[in-house]
C-alpha cells in the first residue's frame, strides 16, 4: 500500500475525484417538470432482494424490485414501488418509455414542485418499500 498523500492539496484532490463520478450530485438527476406533474429517468434492477428506491444511477433514479422482468411484472412493481415511496396513488405513476429495458421514463401526476422535492429527497436517502 502506498502511504497517504501529505500535501496541502491532497484533500482537494479527493474531493475533485468524487465530484467526477456521475450520479453523485442531485443536479445529475434527469427530472423534468410538465404541466401536470414531473417526468424522470429511472434505472430498474429486477429480481432484487427487496423492492426499494436506492439513490441515483448515472442520471436516473435507481429502483430495485423483487419481481422478475417477465410478463411486465417488473414494470408493475416499479409503478407500485415508486408510488408508495412518493406517497401518490399508483394510477398517478405512468411508464412513458422503456417498457422492455432497464432504462425507463416515468411520468408522475401531481403538483410538480412537491413531487420534485420528494424525488430529490428519495434520491439522497433511498427508501425501502
């Protein structure tokens, strides 16, 4: 192992390296306001040990679901998990694109400013449902 750097700029170097990693800051979250709610990018991990929102993956909100990807069960689980985590009805969460892949776009109906705050809080903390 190499000894730690003992230069005055070593701490700054560590900060800069962590800032270069994608998905570490909330500004990286792909979230758009619409007239009737928000639209955001979601990265789904099917067949997880439990269903939960787990922070940010690149520029998307990462959601782990227990359901397998067959017969749209994972899509339904994404809608239920996201609705429960945000405190909205499942009918207000709609999959816009990405029905057959891990990268999806989701529209959530409701007050855009309230939903945006809730999504940003989830991306920071993560939530188990």
